[in-house]
């Protein structure tokens, strides 16, 4: 289950499926001068990133490049098996803007946001649940990405689960979008999705869908995650710079995330206000 979560959440979220490089060579010295900010990213993975620069990770990368005073360069690769091996480990790029905290194949920076899985329902739905143990879910047809944390809890509570594939080439398929569109079409009564995905796709329906963060869940499923940036090991100065960047620009980063409908949590697991300036605390 933890491996499945990692595969879904890296970007970010959520969504990078890197494995170890397996290279037996010694790491070269850490780079001291950067002629560009080289970002490893998926070119078709909204709301996180795309080649048109429309994702929130694109905008955070722009903020970083501006702070560094260098051009921004993206190295595009679909976030499928081997993403880390073929990008960071080959040293063709230097940072992943989204990496779940604790992911063992990268060096994690400090977290720059926390989010949680959410239930997406039509505006007129009578479902008001904030926990996957709520008996109101029994018998309801609920969409979920297979192998992700909510799946077992939904089955245990008696929901009729409609599953969508986890491991896909984002150039070809968009299972989360499919899950949300099934809610719109009435094929399902709701979908339980990773917060940034839920917020983004729900807001783009006509009329918009309602997003209910599962902040009171007591099912035992791990639904909350801290998101960091991912870099290579053995680069302490680069990590220190990114941590300092996150600290100095936390408010601006939160504003970007709020614009994309990301449900943000504070360090205690409570929802932040919609206005980052009023939120207080770190995600």
C-alpha cells in the first residue's frame, strides 16, 4: 500500500514513479554554480505540470528560477516507472518540484505543503462525510484510483467501488479526470481523490463539484501527506538553498496552491483558510 501511495503522489502527489538508479559509480561533486534551474517534470500532468507551463509546480519553478536569477529549463519525461532513474539520477535535471516526504529514492527538502484526500460530489449531493468510516457511504457508488489508500476503507464501509488505473502514461490517459467526469455524468455518486487533483478537476466542471476534505477520517488509511521537493543525495548546499527558498516564499507558494484549489492543512492536520495571508502555520 505504501508503494502504491508513493507512485500516486510523486510529483506530487501524487505522482512520480521513480525507482533507484542502480548505478555503481561514485557521485560527482555537488555543483556550485547553476547556469539554469533544471527541473524534472511530466509534460502532461495537470494540475502539477505541463509543457505549456499551466501547472502549479510550473509556477513554483518560475518563482525559484527568478529567485536564483537564472533561466528555467524543464526536462520533460512521463512520470511512469523509472522516472527518477532517467532524470535526476542521470543528472539531466536537478530538482523535482513535488515529492512525497519520506520517498526513499530522493533526498527530500522541507515540506512546502500538506494536503489530504477529498470526496468530490455534485453540489446537490446529500453526502457530507469527512471520514471513510461514515455509514452514509454504504451502498454508494464511489470512484477511486486503484491501489490508493482510500480503496480498502471504502470497501470496508460498504461502498460500491468504481476503480480507475493507477499506473498510466499521462500522455495517453487521465484516470482522475475520468473519475471526476463520471461523477458529473451520474455514473458514480462521488469520487475519493488526492486533494490537489480533487480540487483542480472539481473546479473545472460546469457547474463546479463540491470538494470535501477527509480531515476527520479514522479508518486507519493514511490520507494526509507532506509534499517536499526531491533532489539527489549528497547535495547539502542545494538542499539548504531550497529550504531557505521555501521558508522565504511560503506565503507566495500557498497563494499559488490556493489558486489551484489545493486543500491545505496546517501541521496539526487542520484545514487552512482560503486566504494564505490569514492561514498562519506551515503546511
